[in-house]
C-alpha cells in the first residue's frame, strides 16, 4: 500500500541534501520580480545563493515573458511609495494651516485686549504664527528628504540599483530560459485543456480563472503568438514537464521555487502548507515516464533558509525576515483583492445591476478608496486611490459626457466604495449634493466595505 501511495509520504529530511545535488532548480515569475521589491542587502544575498546553483537554474519561457511584462510596474510601485509620503505630508501641512487660521479667528473673537489686561492678543497670535511657521519649515524639510523628482538623489540611487540588478540577473540567466512555444495551435491546445482542468479543479492555475474577466490584462503576446493570462501557470507547468523529459539521467529531481501561495500549487491541510499538490507530483512523474524521482517546492525564504545551511553561505541577519515580509505582504494583497472581487460580485447581484466585463459596455465606474488595492492590479472598470478627490473624478466623468462617450448608456453609475467607516458616514451625505449638479443619467452611489470577522469575507453595504 505504501508503495502505491508513496507520494503522500513525506520525504525524510536526511534525503533532501542528495535530492538537491541532482536537481534542476526552476524559478517562477514572482521569484524574479520580488528581487526588485527587496531591500538592497536582501537582493544581494539572494543573488549570492542563486549563483551557487547557477549551472542548474532554469526559467520557463512564460515566466520570463511575465517578468518583462510586469517589471516596470513593480519598479514604479516602489517609486510611488515616496510620492505617497510626499502627498500625505502636503495634506498635513494644509490641515495645519487651516487649524492655525481657525485658531487665530477664534482668538480675535474673544477680544482679549478689551477683556484681559495680562494677555496680549497681538503677542499670542504672533507666537502662534511663529510656531506654525516653524512647523511648516520642519515638515517641509522632511518632505524634501523624500522628494522624488527626476533630480532626486534617492531616485537616482534606486534607479541605478535596479539597472545593476537587472544586468546581474540577465547575466545569471543567460541561456537558461525556455524557448517560445512553437505555434498558436500548441498554445490553443493547452487553453482547451485548461478549461477542462479548471472546471474540475485540477492544478495548477484553477485559482487564476478570474483573470479571464480582466480584459485589460487578458493576453500576452510574443512573436505574434497569443498567450491567455489565466492559463500562464498551466503554460509554465507544461514547460516544467517538457523540460523534465529532456534532462540527462544524472538530473532526476525537480525543485520549483515560487512565491505563489495559492492552493492550486500547494497542498494545504488545516491551514498549514505541507508541500506541493499530490496531483502535481503524480502528473510530473507519470508524464516523465518515471524519470523524475522527486518534485519539491519552496517559497523564496524557505529556499534561502535551506540553501544557506547546505552551502554554508552567510547571510545578513535581516535578509530572511525581509524576504519573508515581502512575500507575506504580496500574499495578503492578492488575497485581499480576491476578497473584494467576490464582495463586488455579490454587490452587483444584490442591487440587480449588470456590469459587462468589456470596457465599452461597462455601466459602472467603481472606485475603491483604499491603500492596499493601490498596490495591485484590479478589474479594468475600477480605479483605486488613497488620494481620492471627488471633484477630479467628476471632472473626468463630465469630459466623457461632453464628448458623447456616455451617450450609449441609459445611465452611468459612479460607485464609490469606502473602507473607512468614519469617512463613509461623512461622505454619504456629501455625495448626493454633487449628483444634483450632474446630468440626470449620471448617479453617484456611496457604499461601505466592511469585513465580516466571522465568515472572513468583505460585505459591501
């Protein structure tokens, strides 16, 4: 019995070292992209480890294509963090000036010169003005420190670091990337298989089925061939199987390194990740005609943890915690996005509204006011911003109205979803006043997204 179901048995720890000695190490897209999210010391340490196994590294073609497609977005998202700091400080400065003016106005109303001999209204106001000026000066110094214009030393430093990292990575992976798919028929065959696999929850990739509805990010193209984004994991899996069949007899183990934490790759029992899905192990061994003895999977920090122990590589003390933190943040953001997406679908159904997932037919502009969603891609009909400005949004909508773009719609709903209860309670009384100034076919709707701790899901009220 044990022999028939040996894939369910955990590999003894004392065998891992030998497996690594005769394994090919395959890198997923997110491993490459996350290097650009790490602090400089962590990325240097990670590259140090990759160089140790340089001769046995391999990257699927689709992983390489996804890497270059998303690289600029990842780099820019790191830059935008500094812009947000600058904007938040600017907002604080404005609030402080308003408070100062309000305080001075209230002090003048007291008419202290007429009512109190020991308090000089003029001196008190002068002191408050000086205090405000000092505050504005000091906070401007902080703002300048994080200023991120083209001439900023900080921006130049990060740009230089990113260029060096890309150069080092490209040299490391020279001649270690899979070949493009031969023709469109080969891709379409996988697409057809993918639909059946997704319907039956056969890994990998069935958790990516929602990507089909995101028409802004649906396809990747290369050499005039079209790759559907929702099947990218399945493309990579097919490449892994084909690569396994082409290995020499000395390489009979496969190690896949990925920061994808979804259950369409990992076997998760009682919330604990215990290894790759059994279906994946079975399929790889079967389709390689038994050539592959073991299939292991690691996330970035687990891989680094084992590699540094095996190869006696010394890392900086902060490297592993930093890499683990980046992975946790990304996983949280993606899980958060999925939760909001489900809540959004329920909201649409509840209101008997209809949203076509094609830009030209969309009847809603959904704005999610939240910081986390600003870090990740979302549906094409949504916009998300922590620096939301209703006047700017309405100005943009009116441009569409005046240009005739909205003539095809019976109505156009501007749905603003708040994640802050206090802001929601204030704004839900403010937004209707804006609606009154708009053409009758344009409606502003305000909703609040609350997290249900019991069912662990978002509910849009």
